[in-house]
C-alpha cells in the first residue's frame, strides 16, 4: 500500500508539472503567486478590530507610521484613555521593541528609540521579509482558508526550533504572555524560540490573511509553567493550534495538536486560563468543540503537494493524501 501511494504521489506531481509546461499563460506556480505583497503593520486581534472605530484606526495608523519613521512626537486625540489604548495596541505589535521610552502627552505621544536609523530600518525590513515568506508559503490564487491556515502553521513550525535551553519568563505573570517585545524578531532571526515566538508569529501572519486568530495561554500542569498557543476561526467554528508543540525534533511540521478541542487541550495537561469558554468583550464567547480535525492526531509529518493537496504520514509510517476541498484523509 505504501509503495502504491508513493507511485501515485510522484505521478500526480509529474502530471501537474507537465500540464503547466504545455499550457500558455498557465496558473502561476506557488513561487510566482503571492497572497500579499507587503505587510500591514497595523493588523490587530479580532476583538480589537471589532471595537475600533474609523477614528481609532486612523489614529493607530498614525501612531504606527510615526514610530516606524522614528518621529519624536506623534499627535493623536484629545482623549487620554484612547491614547493609552493605542499605545497598548502598539505594544502588542512585532515592532514596539524599537522604542526605548515613550511619554503620553496632552494630545499625543513622544518617543525615543533604542537603535540607530540604519539598525531599525534593517530590522524592520528583515521582520517584514520573513513574515511575507511565511504568509505566502505555498501560496496559490485558488487557496481556500484551510490551505492558508495549514501553510502558515507548517511554515512557522518548520521555521524555528523550540529553545529548550532557554528557561526564562515561563511563569504566567510574565509580561511576554501579553506583549511580544522582541520575541518575533528574535524567533525569526535565531530560528528558535519559546512558545511565545511561535504563537505571536502565527497570529500576526494569519491576521495578514484576514483570518481571525488569537493568542491564548494557560498553565501546563505537568511542567508547572505557562504555555501560549493560538485559536483560529474557520468556517464559523473555532479551533486551537500549537505550532510550538507541532514542530518535530527532526524539523517537520506535525498536526498532532492542530484543530484540537478545549477538552483535548485539557488532556494535554493545559489548565484553562484564557482558552476554555474564552470570553472576549467584543467578540463574545469562544469555545473549541468541533472535532473535524480529529484524524490529524497521529500525523507527524505533512507536506504541501499542490493546491488543496497535502502528503501526510502518521507515527507508524502510513502515508495519506489529504484534500482541503473534501477534508478527507485517504
């Protein structure tokens, strides 16, 4: 059975390449097509997106643009509470670590910066380039949202290893459970991180694709430490994913934790804090109860083959083809 699947897979790939070679103006290959050409620096979590007015969006973009362009002062609104909110949003971005100090003034914010203009420009360019690579991984114009989610999840899991030597700031009181600081930059640069780097990177990447995604966290009881992962929305249902725990030791992306329900996360020894029956002020209650991805639990390797099609292998070495159109594993 395994040899037959290998032969079918090779034939499928060869036929796809051949068909593209002989059809003029064929559909762009995965390397030629991009979902997005530039990063939107101002994407925010879905709960904030629902809360923000047009004025809020305008002020936040002014604040972000001002920081990225190293302005010493950015004029905002006359509402100090709103200005504090915009700063809090900025602190949740991958770029706030550029700031050394800030001061809320009467109608705006004053900044000083940690790095030189050249250093900041180089780091900004690096972050955006790396994120574009993740967002556009295996991109096709025919991708459905499940394709995008699987491709981003896999790209993040393969991009970085879990940094087992680093043991700092894993307690739930750590500010890293709320603000990424330079975690995304370091994770992309060093290609290793703790759970924060995986979760923050995946969230920011999926938000670029207009896919609702949250970072959530709880306590891993058997390790007696905090852990962060993600919840994403697909077809009006909510699912968890954990790219940190779905990175295999040999560098493959797994699906063992992809699409788990809240109850399955509890079996993982994750004590609820902000994930089971999670309530967001604007978004409402979020529960992960859909079991459609239960067949992924034994998948320890998956690879993009063609749009909507993935090669998968389980822990016993059995091979499968998965279609995101039919959502069948055969």
